[in-house]
C-alpha cells in the first residue's frame, strides 16, 4: 500500500480528489491464507474488498458493500461480511460492442 501511495496510484494516493470521493482508507490482511486489501470509506462510499490471486493478479476479485464497519470488525467477522459483499464485475467497451454485433 505504501508503494502504491508513493507512486501516486489512485485510489491509494491521498489528494484532494481522494478526499472529495470518499477518503477511502486501505489496509491489508490475511484470511484462510489468502491476501486481501480492505478499502473503507468515510461515509460517502462504502467498503471495498480486493481478494488477490497471487498467481495471476489480473484474476483478482473486487467486492463492495454499502456498510462501513471498522477494519477490526471486518477481520474479526469476515465470514459474516462475505455474505454481504457483492462482487464487482468489470464491464468494458468490448462487452458493449459484443452486445451490438451479436458476438
């Protein structure tokens, strides 16, 4: 996380845009021997959870929930929040093109 912030990579870098868009704070943790990032907003946005696929980072999963429990609560009660989290499915221009061309 420190490297991402130092490299000014959003949403980990804290600038005026970061503040305006919810001031999401990030932390890392392990659950069942898997790596996660948790991004918790200040009330304007909810909570993001990134589950890393360490063998192929492009296949990592991103989840969202409207609630903003503390980092400690998420880590302590992760199974509870796993049922609340909704997977974010990437949508690309290529998806839109396929819709119109019938591919």
